[in-house]
């Protein structure tokens, strides 16, 4: 039955109608091989749209294959050869979408067969020969994106955004890298660009903007790579502040990274190289706070990257080397530096952003160290990293929304972090972000709760409360089954025993004992962003908790015990909405034959039978053992009788032995008494001998003392006699004699002062002898040094006196002849003496004097001293060797 007027029927009778569609306004759209028509059921009017390939706002292809209207009233028109057309009835214009071979995200081809929308809002487009295309951009895009290509008057001047500000009048200011400063009116959709104008002193001086601030007076402050700017919105002129090396009150550095205004209307400026400046608008001067290597209470670095004025009035300064807390009144700085050995210190010294939330918590974003939370009570830090859920450890910006969540920009996307629940939710470019790479300092939140982030491809704007969410829980299905890593499909001879139907619709799975490894593959039927679907699985009867595996879409179990299980899978869509019901599959793991009940019964019976057999064998063995024991008992009875007889004989022998022992004991007691009397007698004799020895020791000590005193008296008399002679040769002879006497006296003095009267400590003796010679010969004190290397040992009296006299003669000879003042004003004498392993002693005297002019023959020498030395060495039964030259003399004596 036709409801078209006769004229319309004649019009369509000449065409092939391919598709019909009633739109939301009650109009009937008719697609034919030649054009597109709209029939108004109320006015009975037909509007035809004929193709015009030259006009981009008109239909460009005539062959219409399918029609569909979306929720916004846009009519989708699929053509056979001309791609896809979208008709906006309000603007009465067409938009054409075609295949672009160079763009993999465009239509597969231009032959459209059908269009449909699923329950999640994804639009599916069927083509002829090109497969199926999916369009879900309006659902996925959660963020408004503004860049240079944005239509409608809001395109910014450059894509790289480093600063964002919405002023008190609702104007959006965007600082770009290279494009200057943009002022956007989002309601009127207009833009004003401020950039450098050569020759205009009131224009912006630098087009590379780094930070923005509106002060309490309504001025806009702009930090650039080339100085500080102040913009007057009423007069629309810029004032410039630059670093002047000749003016200490000027700006500290021209690269500005951060701006903050305090409660006294002072402007704090963070510079990249000049530390922190405080600008007083009333005085027009800058006060500087800089790094001082010798002052730990100064800034840790002059490269300032961020500033924050906290609720207590402290100014926090983030730098390229550490975090600083600045007391604005005293100028005192407390530093916080990363310590690799302390996990509760700052995780990285390179600070990119600072933020204090509504609870007063201080958050620090670092380059490579993730997000840090500062504990004011303990001065400790808690770090959150990529492994905890962040998209990346480079934190560019932090903003808190009205629900207390932190929105964090990184160089791998955007993160929504709930600090109370410690949960992370990450977004990337597929969700509508300008790019995964954001910029430090490019973040802002306005009074409406809207949040702004800037990056390398423009900026994003969103309101967390009104972000579109995919609220539909995704259906989840099993897509595959692998046993021992081999896929199982139905029908097949192998799978018939395992599955009765395809795994996609199966309700029960049977596993055999040989199926040691089983893998389930599954999928969530949500195609908005399938790469962001999440999964969790659980095997009831085996797992106690759910296994959350992220985007992994398979689960593997190995060596399951026999029994009945239920495998469950649940999934979440791209907005973390979980299908808690999920799917379930019953599993029966058959036991091996040795695990069945009948095998266990048979095994039990076998065990019982074996027990009976063992019992019979054991009983027979016990009987044989009993007979053997009886024979052994008889033998033991006979042995007992013989042992009793032996015991009687042993007792008799024991009595006889005891008598002998008693007699021997009496003899030993008598011998003991005789021995005790003899010991007492010997002790009396020993005491008498000790008393006699003590008297002899006292006598020897007295003798040595008297000999020493007598020699001292002789020395004193010779000394007095020496003073009566003025002849130097006579006095020298007296000195030599005095030295020899004193040498012998020292030996007796050593013997007198120690407990051992037959030997002396020669190490100590030589040291005392050298000290005495220093007193006699003043040269030893002034010109000649003596170096001693004497081992610790004792010499008996028969060797001590000759050895001491030899040493005295050699030292006296060295002092007199080896160091004449005109040839050797200064000299060194080395004395060493040690005891060898063979028991002999070795005495070595070395000097660096002038040496002997001729070879010395001790037996024929005319020198009295050398003859004395030769005789004394023979007395010691020793050997002497003298080696003399221009470098000095070495004397080796062995005895």
C-alpha cells in the first residue's frame, strides 16, 4: 500500500530505491541509485539532493546504499563508491568522509554497504571488499583539544604550550613556544594574539612564553626565555624587566621559569640561573636569593624550576638540584637533597612541579623520580613510581579536582591519582589527549573546576565531574581453549571427549589426567577502546582470590588435582566499569586410574592379603626362632654351671691377691714415710743453699759496685791530673784512657743495677755508652750523628767488657780521625749488633768519614787503639774485617 502522492510515486517509479530511514523529526529519507530524497509526512513535500562533485558542502555521489541517524540528529549516508557523507540539517550542508590511502585511520574504501551503532555507542561501518570500520571518537574523546588546527576561532598560535592562565574575567591565556601569548574568549570563540612587533616598545619582547600569573592588581605577568613582562589589560601595553649586570637591583636572570605573588603583593620570580628574585612593585627593585657554596642555609641551586607559597607562608623552591624551603622574612633556607642510600629521602633532585592540596599535603613532581609526598612532621618523603601505577616517572604538573583526586601530567599521558585509596587511572592520546607528552608548568584549574594541561600539541580542557564515561559493563566470552599448548576446536575426534560444543557456548569442560597444562582465552565485547579492557579470573575450588591481570586475555593452569571446579572470568571496559557477573565454565578434571575409588579398594584388598601373607611368614619364623632359643637356653645353662665353678676359683684367687696387696701397701707406706723424712731434710739443705746464694749475690753486687766506684775514682783522678797539662796530645791520651776506664765501669754498673750478675743487657749498655761518649767528645753532639740498630740480647761478663772496649776504641777512632772539620764538617756513624741463628754475634760500625789512606794490617799497625782492638777480638775468639775508602769505613766483627 503506497502512502506517497501520485506525483511522488511517478518520481520514484523511475529509480531503484536502495534504503529507507525514518528520522527523529518524522521525515522519511529515501536513498536510490541516483539521489537522496527527504519526504516530509506532514507537508507531503519531497526534497531531493542531487550530487554536485564540485561543491564540498553538497552531496558528491548519487548511489546511496544505507542511511542512519545518530543521537545528535546527523544523518549518515553510505554511498557505493563515494564514501561516507554526514548531513547536518541545521546547517543544511554535507560533510564528506572518504578513503585516504596514506591514512590508515581513514575509511577502508569508499564502498559503504551498511551502518549500525552498538549499545556502547560505537558506530560500525560495513564496506564492500574493505572489511568493517569502527568509529567511536565521540565516546573515547574525554578531553577538549585545542591546537593550531582547532576550528571555530579558538586555534592557538603555536602547538607547544608552556603556560596556561584563566584571569578574573574568564579569559583564557595561553603561553606558547614561538607563537607568543594568546588570549581566548571561549564564549565568543575569539582569539587575540600578542607577539613581538619590531619597532614597538610596548609589544611583547619575546615570543617564547614559560609562565603566567595574574596579580592582585589585575596585571598579567609573563615569564619568557628573554626576560619578565607585565601586561596591562586596560591599556594593552607591555612593560619589560631585564637583567642589567651594572644594576644589582635589576632582574637576576632573563630566563624565567616560575612566578608567585604573596599576601604582601610581592612578586617572587624563579629564574633558570639566577636563583629566586623578590620584586617590590612599590620600590621597583629586585631582591636576590641565590646559591652560596659556602652557606648551607642558601639555595641548593640557582636553576629554579618551580615555586609554591604554602599555607604556612613558606616559599618552596624547586630547582635542578634539590628542594628548598625559604623563610621569606629571615631568608633562611632548609635544603632537601636526594640520598640514594635513604629510601625516605627525595627520590630525585631535579624538581619539575610543586603542589599543595586542600589537606595541606605537599606533592613534588620530579624528572625521573616519580611523585613525592612530603611529611612535614618527620621531614621524610614517600615516592610513587611507574611500578606503583603512574604512566611514567617524569611528572610535569599536578592539579587537584573537587573530589580530592590529583591529576598528573607526564611524558606518557595523564594520570588520575586518588591519594586516599592509592589508585591510579591513566589516559593517553587515544582518549583525546593532545599527545602523550606534556610540558612542565603547563597546568591550571579555574574556579569552575575545569582543569587545563598543555603539551607539545596544544592543550586539553576537561571537567572531571562531567567527563563522558562508558557505563555499560562489557559482556565477556571465551574465545579459545588450549591444552598442552595446542588449540582445541569442535568438532574433532580429540575434542569430543573434552567438549560437547564450541568453547564459546560450552557449559562444561572435561579434562583428563594427561592434560597437565590448560589455557583459557577470553575477550570483553566492548570495542570503544579494546586495548584498555581489563580482566580478572578465578578458578573456584582452586583459587581463593581473583587474579587481576590487566589487559592480558588468557589464563593458564598447570597440574590441576582431580576434582570439579568452576572457572570464572570478569571484565572491565575502558572506563573501569566491571561486569561482575562475567562468565562461568564448569570443569571436571578426571582422576588417573590410581586416583579412582575402585583402584583404592583393590589396592586396600591387596594390602590386606599381603598383610596376611606377611603374618603367616612371620608366625612361622617366630616358631623356628623359639626352637632355636630353647636350644640356646640349654647351652646357656651349661655355661652358667661352668661360670659358677670359675667364679669359685676366681674368688679364691681374689682372696690371695688381696693379701698380697695388703702386704705391698704396708711396704709402700713405710717407703712413703722414709721419703717424706728425706724431702724435709733436703728442703732444709735447699733453704741453707738459697741463703748462701743470696749472700753471694749481695757479695757480687757489692764487688761490682766497689769496682765501679774505684774506677770512677781513678777516672776522677786522671781527669784532675789531665787539667795540669796544656799539651793537647797529652790531654787526648788522658781522654782515651778515661774512655776505656769508663767503658769497663759501665759494665760493672750494669751488672750492679740488674738481678743477673753474669750477663748484661747489651742493647741498653750501648745506648748508655754512646751517651757517655757524647759528653766526652763534644763533636758527637754538634757535628756527628749516631744511629743505633741493636737487637735485644744479653752478653756474659767475659764477652761484654772486651766488646764494650772494642766499641769504645772504634767510636773514639771515628771521632778523632774520620771527620776532620775542614773535610767532613758533618757525619754519621751507624752501629748495629745482632745475634745470628748459629749463636754468634755480629757487630758492625759504619761511618761516612774520610777513611784510611792506606790498607790496615792490624798485626803490624803502629796505632795503639787498633792493636787493642785486634787483641780484644782475639780474646773473644772472633774475626774482624775493615773496609775503608773515600766514602767512609766499615768494620765487621763476628764472635
